[in-house]
């Protein structure tokens, strides 16, 4: 490396700038807000004791959310009757991991029919 004055000033300056740039980038990432759909997403699951209502409060946006009671198609029935009362569009899926057939539910929409089955959902960021 070339030193301007033989004391390492240029090298120290470059290391200081690199460290400052890295700290600034890390601060920007950590300061970014976490996105969530604001509101409630309700559904019904047919458990051993009959229909049970469940609610996801302020679910995360942009990531697939498994319906815990219905995530395993080999050991559980799908959930039904989703109601998207969040401020985000919800896309419900018939299979885990946001796969299978899908339906879009508007923000603050009406409850869907008991015939609409789901095992996972994603809330679209707005």
C-alpha cells in the first residue's frame, strides 16, 4: 500500500472511512421499520371439540404465515371462513408454505364462506 507521508495516514483514513460506512449501513438496516398488517385476521378450525375461532393479530407482511392448526395436511383439517380485517390485502392458500390454489381477500373485507379452505396466508406490503 502507498503511504502519503510514510506514517500510514492514507491507510488509517481508508480504514476509518470503511468502518464508518459499515456502521452507517448497519444503522440503516436496523432502523428500517418492520412491516406488519395492522388489524386482525380471523379463521375457523374444526378441532376435536368442534369449530374453534382463531385470530392472528397484526400479522407480518411479505412473508408466508402458516395456519398453525391446519399446517399439516396429513394430520389436520384445513381452516375455513377467513376474515381479513387488516389494512393489507391477504392472499390465502389451500396448502402449506403459500402453495396450492389461492384467493385474494380485500383489506377490511367481509368474512369469506365456510367453503373457503386455507392452510397458509401472506399479507401483501402496502
